[in-house]
């Protein structure tokens, strides 16, 4: 009798658990069939959109001195290489043209990727609406942060989709791209600081202390067109950054 009583008790507990689970699913609207209907998680789609856009921006900027559209530049191997340190006065040391170089490159990337990311968001919104959802989307707050070996894309935006009284929220669209842009930018800043102070940069000694970077220095042009192009290569990724410097140039005949 005691064993039968225990079995009965277990059966009752099992029935109660099954009933509780059924009630939970029936009482609560089933959430996010939207993601199941799609081939990819929307967060993954937006993160990939951002990574691809940033990669394109960086590839444009690297051979041009970290600039999207160079204005004061020196031609080198069919690239317009922006002067990061420049003077047009003979004998004078150059003046740093981008004292906030890392922040400047962050803004350049942001300027390039923002319209691309906006298009990706609106494409996603259209997909949801085509499936019968009522969609609201707040304003995108975009930020780019350069850090060691990476570019971080912060996309602060919330999308709410409503269909058949089921409400689905999408957010958390941050993305990270592996890139040596920050590291190369720090080396470029050191070159500019020394050129502005000493009219020279001891790149061979620098490479001895920091073997990760290979630095090439080439004189380009003469007299009024004289300049120096530094090519900085990250040995881990083989990515290269060109920068132009015009400092302490001697006049003709000297």
C-alpha cells in the first residue's frame, strides 16, 4: 500500500508539472517566430553589415595616410598620401596636421560607414514590414572606437516589430572588426612627433624595439616638391599605412 501511494504521488506531481508547462505556454504569447522565419539572426546580419563597411573604409584609408579624401597630399605609387606633418617654408620643422590622429580616423570611418549601416537597418525594417509586421525604429546613435588590434562599432538602436499581438524587440547591434589601424596610427603619431621636433625619425632603432612593425622611409620629389613617405607595415596582418611628411627641406642650391 505504501509503494502504491508513492507511485500515485509521483504521477500526481508529474501531471501537475505537465499542466504547469502547458499553462505557461498558453498564457504567454509565443515569442519571436520572426527569427525562426529568417535564415540569420538579425543581430548577426547587422553586425556583418557594419564589419564589411568598416573593412572597406579602412582599406581606403590605409594607403592614403588614414584619410578618406586627401586634400594636402603627396602622390606615391598612385596613391594620394596625406601629409600628417607639413611645412612649405624651407629649413622649418613641420607642423603636426592631425594632433588628434586616432580620433580623426574614428570620425573618418564613421563618416563612411554611417549611410551604409543606415541602409542595412532600413532594409531589415522593410523585410519585417513585408511579413506583415508593424515596425518602429528609433534614431541610430553610431560610435566608432579604435583600440589595439580592433575597430569597435557601437550601434545604439532599438527596433520593435508587432504582429498578431506578438511584440519582438531587437537591439544590441555592436560589432568588432580585427584591424591594426589603431596600432599603426600610434606608430604614425610617434613619427610625426619626432619629425616635428627633430626633423627626423630614427625608424631603424624604433624597429629594433618594436619588431612587430616594419618601417620604410623613401624620399620623394626634390626642392619645392620634396617629401618623405613612411610606409608602416604590421607584421601580424601585413596591412600597411602610408603617411607623408615635409619637414626641414633645404632650398635649391643647398
